[in-house]
C-alpha cells in the first residue's frame, strides 16, 4: 500500500483527533511522525501511532494538554508540556527556540512535563530547513547501567546535530547512545529474530542474542564507560536543568502505558545567518562534502555520505512518489481513525 504525504497526514491527524488530542497538537504531532516515516525512520514513524493512542487511553498522555511557554531570559525558553503529546510538545519547543534565536542569534529551549517525542531527525530537519544549526537531546526511561553498575539507571539519550545548507542538503545526525535503538530489539523480539551480541544483555547482565531476553535486560552503551557517562550528562542537561524527571525517576511507558513519564528535552538552535551569508555557508558545506566523499571507499559498492543524506533523499522521494505502508498497519490506523 502506498500513501501520499497528504493522505498520511490526514489519516494520522484523524487518529489523534479521535483520541481527543488538541487539534493543533494533533496536527503538529502527526507532521513529525509522518516526516519520520518518509525519512525511512519507520521504527519511530507511523508504527508509533497505536502505542501513543494506547498511552492516551491509559492516562499516560493528556490529550487535551497544550504546552506552556515562558522566556526567563532572551535566549532561554522554558516549556512545560503538561504531560501532553510528546512529538507536538517538542515541535512547539523547537519553534519557540527558533523565534528567540532570530532575535538574539541563538537560543535554548528546556522542556519538562513531556512524553516520548519519537525521533529527533524530523525536528532537526525542521530547524535546518529554517536555516538553523541545532543540537538536540532528550532523556528516556532507564535501559543502560551507569559506568561500573549493573542496574538500569540511564536512558539511551538520543542526541542530534543539524547543520543547514541553504542551497543543498543539510547534515543531520540522529543517534542514541545505546549500541542499537531499543525499538530494534523490540521489533526483533516480536518477530522472534536474534540480535547481535553487542546490542544488549539479559537480566543478569550477560550479553545475549535472544531479543526476548534482551527486553528484560539492559542495552549496552556505545563506547562503554564513555557512552554511559555521556548519557548521564545529557540527561542532567535535558532533565536536570529543565525540572523534568531524570535518570531512574523516568517511568517506562512501554511497560506501564498509564505512567506519567515527565520526560525532559533540550533544543539548542543557532541562526547561521548571523555567522555566514547563505552562499558562503553553502560553499563550505559543499567543500566538506567533497572532502568526505574524496576518501577511498572501504567497500566499492557502499557510497560515502554525510550524515542524513540518505534520510533526506528518502524524504524527497516519498514526497514525490508516496511511500509504502504495511497493510496491517494501515488497517489498524484506519480503524483508529474511525474510517
């Protein structure tokens, strides 16, 4: 089954509207999830919609909530998501940060009272399209042990960077600090498929290839101690400074859909026009692309790309030609929309 962007937006917005989500929040949240899907980030795209509806029905997300935005200083934005729909709360915060940065050159938005926001890449792409460089992060429910520990205290701290190219393709990096995203382990467990031994441990802390056992265990941090400590510090920025829950305080909404997660986000944006004229920035990005692509390929058939190039190419193709959606998921979304 193929959907156009317009069809997908209408469908997903209808799902959230039927679930009672505030109309503006339903529109913005749908836009972020559809963009993730069209970027090829299917683990954080439309497959997430039924999960979010489940959390709304269980009381873990307040569908009527609208974020409260305040500005304690010209370059600082504080957003209270009021336990609202995470993708839309995050979009609101990014928009507020960009408005502030237009005035003073750069700004940071700190969010509390939010819920799972999906992928960072769509938000990073929104910022880059508007001419902003960006550094984004969010905290998550614990799934990684701290350095030297063996119980889950740290989230996988999704972390993203965007650098715009006014006349070309922006650079977009969206990574988690676990070796693999937990959603990949969840998908493997549902499919009964094994996972690489480096991804996760079982409940006793031993590396495992059994995805079902990994879901009861811990994710492994990239770079070992370095990754674990970076996750900790990003959580202190996104959760500690915002007043949100942090570290092991964050409830796991996958296990308890009705839990109030109080997730924290941090969005830093930089108005690149204050630093370089658009033509100059685009030339520098082109030069960087040429330097990276000039490296001899390790694998002849594997092209060297800047981060995000494949996702943006996938997005452009989806906008032009539509994108596929599994029939079972389409039927589920159609049913949730009441169509």
